[in-house]
């Protein structure tokens, strides 16, 4: 079964659009990676300030290959050059035990 990685990113409301723009600027970068299955950027629509970045991978090894890839480093360069948009981030990891799709 697949593995899911959820990056919970705390972002001040005034910087939320900047986070969305950063992800939009690198759209498609992850989809070509071996073992990639899905990506979603989830923006809170209530009073929360935590975005969720959902990715699903065929295996833990495929996810680790993405993290160690030049494409990952390139996609995260704005974090080092322009500073982080977030005030906190936490990576959660799950194994998919059951799934249903339309």
C-alpha cells in the first residue's frame, strides 16, 4: 500500500497568498517523480492558520528519493533566499490501510 506524507504548515493570514503562489510556481515538479501518486495543497477555510500539503507515494523509498532530489532542492530554494513563509511546519507520515475512489 501507499504512504502519505502530510506537511502541516502554520502560516500567518497575511502571508497565506504568498504560500499559495510559491506552490503554484512549482506546479508539476513533483508529479514526474518515480512513485508519486497524488498531491493536494489544502488551505484552511475556517479560523485556522495551518495549511496541509498532502502527498501520496508508492513507497517510503520513493518519498525519500523526492526529498533528496535536485527538484526538491530547487522547489524549496525560495525558503532559503526569501525566507520562510511559515512560522512552523511539521511532517506527519501515514501508511494507507484502506482507500476508496470514485
